[in-house]
């Protein structure tokens, strides 16, 4: 379905981004991988995707740095011509009450989880408009729709990216470019593992107990969303069936937002 097209997924060396990269590669898209990690592990990701018959490049741009983002988009365009599918996924978390929230963590979360999507989107847009086809998929969060305590920067950034999604969707409404947000609930990735570890330590819980405690608080299904399910949703948003899905904030959250 995406043969000959190019997908750039920020933060695709791990977790949700990697799940989406696999799903898009499975549909034939060439892949630009981004994110941090050991060179050998990143090579393994590239080799795995290449076995699906697609081309890949890796660019290690730090998504908090506009200049590096610009270099990454140029590298993608010089390798593949243009970016057809942009998935803004890179993200970090920090949990602390507002009065002790470290200022540098606030700045980093806003830069990586929100501003990076402004930069990638503005940079890929001219070629998407020219081609009259494009898909921008912003990995927001259920925290783009509702809040939790002690996550001020994350919630602000995720609400921000849902707003950015709507603006870009309106600006492109009469074109073949669509822009939507995906809003996952809990997904068991390294980002959430950190929160599980601190919950286990605080509550003197084993791994299973910490997972149950985390899920029971917010996620009625009591099951994690998987990167594969998020990959399948991203693929759907690339199909013609989704041509008129525009400016949506699509929650996939085990019922979290329904409460
Ligand atoms: P993860 O930690 O497994 O992956 C994060 C990815 O972003 C990694 O590839 C990492 O290298 C990359 N990254 C981090 N900082 C970066 C930077 N400065 N520049 C470039 N890349 C950087 O986390 P994940 O859970 O897969 O999260 C992916 C996205 O999904 C995030 O935006 C997160 O907020 C969102 N999300 C996660 C969950 C969840 O429960 N895991 C729920 C909702 C939304």
C-alpha cells in the first residue's frame, strides 16, 4: 500500500515509534529511523526492516534542536526525494509536582514532545503540498485530552500537539495532506517502565503488582495498548479510507478517556 513512499518516524529506535516503523515498512514504505540508542542496536533495527524489502536510513537528530531537525529532513529528502508520511513520535516524560518541577525538564519536554513536531511539519509541508499527498501522524497521548497530577509539562505538551494537529488539518483541509493525532493510553515501553519501577519501589510491589496498580488507576480494560495496535492505526490513517479523517485526536486507550 505504501510502496515507493517514504515514512520518517521520530523516536523510532524504541517502543511505539519502532512499532509504527515496522507496520509502515510492512506496507512497503522506505523508512527514516530517528532516535537514540547503541549503534549496534540501531543497525539491527535497520537490518530487520530491510528484510521487508524496503530501504532505510538512520538519522540521529536530537529532536530538541531545530538545526538538527532541519539536517534530518534534508538528509531524508536527499536520499528519498520527499517525506510522504511523517510520524511525530519522539517523546520523554518527567514526573514531579509543579513547585519542584525542574525547569530544564520542562524545557526539554516542550522542545521534544511539542516543538519538534512544529519543526518537522513546517519542513516537510512544501513537498507534501507539491505532491498533493501526505500523512502527518502525531503521537500525542490520552494526556492530550485529559490530565494527571505531577505531569504538567507532559500534559501541556500533549494538549499542545492536539491543538497543533487541528491547525495543520485546517490549513491542509483542501489538499491530499491529512494531519491527525493518536492518543494512546498506557503502552508497556521503556518510558512507562521507568514509572512502573518507581511505583514498585514506592509501594513495595513486584513487577506484576506495579502493573496492576498502574492499570487499575486509569485504564479500565486492565490491558496495555501495544505498539503493534498503534502501528495498525497509523497504517489505517495512511489508507484512502482515512482521506477524510482530519484533525482527529484518536484515543486508543483501553477506555481511559471514556470515564
Ligand atoms: P520510548 O522511551 O520507548 O521511546 C522514545 C523514543 O524517542 C526513543 O526512540 C528515544 O530514543 C527517542 N527520543 C527521546 N528523546 C529524543 C530526542 N531528544 N531526540 C530524538 N529522539 C528522542 O517511549 P514510548 O513510550 O515509545 O513513547 C513514544 C511516544 O509515545 C512519546 O511521544 C510518548 O509521549 C507517547 N506515548 C507513550 C505512551 C506509553 O504509555 N508508553 C502513552 C501515550 C503516549
